[in-house]
C-alpha cells in the first residue's frame, strides 16, 4: 500500500499567530505532500511497500538517498503535525512532567536544552525530545534524518520534534530562528507528547 499524506488535525490558521496559515498551507500541502509522493515512487515494486514507515526508518542504512530523505520527511512531519495544537503550550503534567524534572532538573532546563538543540542545528534539520528505556534526552539531526534511523546517534524514540528547515518558518520569522523556536512552545500538544511517552514504556 502506498503511503498517504495525513490530514492536519486542525485548520491551517489554527496555530496563528505563532505559525501562520500560509506557512502551514505550503509546509503541509506542498513539502510534506512531495515527500510522500517521492517516497512512494522510490519504493514502488519493492518489499518496502508492505512495511511501516517506522520499520523502514529503523533499517534505513540499507536504502538509498531517495528513501532516506523522503521517508524521513514523511515520518518527521507526521509526528510534527501531531505534537502541535491550537491553545497548546503551557507545561506537561503527570509522568512526563516528573520525568522531565528528573532528567533535566526542571522544565526550564529542558526548554533551554531543546531550544539550544534547535538553534544550533546547522542548516536544515530537526530538534528532538526522545525517550530510551524511560530516560529522556534531547538531540538534533540534519536534513530529514531522525533518531530511530540506524544511521543516527541512538537517543531513543522521538516523542517531540521541531522542524528547523527554513521552509518551516521563513515567511513569518525570516532569519529569526530563535523567535520561531520560542513560538513553538506556545503550540506544543503536551497531551500527545505524554501519550507518546507512555507508549515508549
């Protein structure tokens, strides 16, 4: 079965003023759609057609650049849309909040570590909050790579991701990536991140 572009769980303008509608229209409807289309072209007629995107990512070292880049783009963006929500932000609660306090010292320390990973990722890439055997860590990856790929430094299962490719923010923030990173904290869907954290156990 071919992969499909997932619907956004909210309207294009639902994350304003933090992420503008035009950026969402282009990012989802053009960029993500292109990754899905090119991924399907790259795997057509191969055994990958019957594999989940997660299983493809875990064995990405066996694949060419087309599957790595476009498969990563599809996996990463699918996660990205799900961890944002209108009227999001605030602080996580429950077990996730306790784990953040345990592994980072405080929520503010986590925010600083995550923002630093996003701000210092040179060029295009992603910042991630990951869980490995219950322990949380922050890392970044270039291009459309992600932490579950077998070609990246293993920091666990991603439960929160931030796209720092310029197409994710340039219409509204131009070269002010730190402002975009700060705005992202206002739309994080902590209920979804908490659910992903629970699922890693």
